[in-house]
C-alpha cells in the first residue's frame, strides 16, 4: 500500500465501485455524477468495477446513465462479465449451471457458454454462483449435484452484504457459503474483489500502470484490500459498507486506505 498521501491530480485513472460509492440501493450518492464528470473533463480515464453480478455490462451502463454518469461498455468491469471471460479464456467455453440473475446469465450466454436447467445440472462443466434473490433449495440441490459430478465451482464474489440506502441486504456470499457448506469445499475460483481478476482486466483495458491508478471504494475487505495487495493507491469513501473514521486507526496495515473521503463528492476538492 501507499504510505504517503498523494494529491489525486497525480493519477491518470480512477476505478470506482458502484454500490455504496456511486449509489445506495436505487438512490445516487449526492455529488457522485459531478465527481465523475469532473474527472472526465480533466482527461482522466474512468472505469467502473463491481462485484454485483446481477447486472450485465450493458445493464450497468444504462443504470449509470440513469444517475447522470456516462461511461461506455468498455469501461465497465463486473463479476458477471469477469466470470464469462474467465470460462471463455481459460476453457474456451462449456456448459454451466447458474445460481444468479439476468445479468450473469446474459454475460455467460454472450460468451457462448451453454446454460443448463436444474434438471440437467449433473452435466455441467461449471457451477457459477452470484447474487440470486430467488435462491431456493432446488437450485442448491442442482448445484450440489453438479459439483459432486466434478463441475468447477466459480463464485462471482463472496460479499456477505449488499449496501442499500437504509442498511444492507444479503449478498452473493450467502449463496456461495450455502453451496460451500453442502459441497464441503471452497470455490475453485473467485472472480470478484478482493481477488485481483477484475482489477487486472481494468488495468489492461485502461492501458495504465498500477502506479497511475486509483481505486475508490467503500469496502475495507474488498476494494481497499484488493488495491493495497496490487500496489494501487486506495481511496476509501465513508458511505456504504465503510467503517467509522475512529475505527480506521485500528486496521491492519494491509487494510488501511491510502486516502479517506467522506463521500466521492469530495474528490474534486481534494484535487
């Protein structure tokens, strides 16, 4: 991690988490759109990086547009497209049983991965698990059957909670933990933060060095841990899942952010 606080104007690229940083639930964080627009006017590269696999890249672009943030599909890196990319690049495709929602299924289909119903899950090459708000015993049973038959267990992320405007809701990690418990194994691969896969995708696409990049997030154990481990300058915003300021001093070195803002809206004033 960076030991000395730097001026944010020194950096060429900024990567933002969504939930808890740019919005809470369906409500945009005040000043978030203005902060992104400021960076774009300063000719800085901007990217969106999210663990939430319920939305495809197109869905995220549309969602950002609704809250006044304009980004292109090539500037979005989500765990849904990350999972699809991983399967396609590492295995050339295959058959998958999915615990997840529309965005994850769309990305997998777009990558040419065949999606299997629960009745045929035993034939799956992969079990891909993301946030699923219709999760049930039937899906868990099918995923267990696939896993016991040798399917690779891929988790989009292991987030325990999803921040919303007033509190939080269960995250994808709850579904992942359910399958881990009955399968008696951890995921073979985890795509999302704090694992580096999505950040590596963003760095490659942005064409920047790690030293030129900032990761802005609200998650100590996801955004900040990932950035610090990768040698990327980390900015914690105290919205969403962030701890209280008084708790930051007690964090271990690998979890301490390089820079702290009350909200992403303060980014221009810290230029």
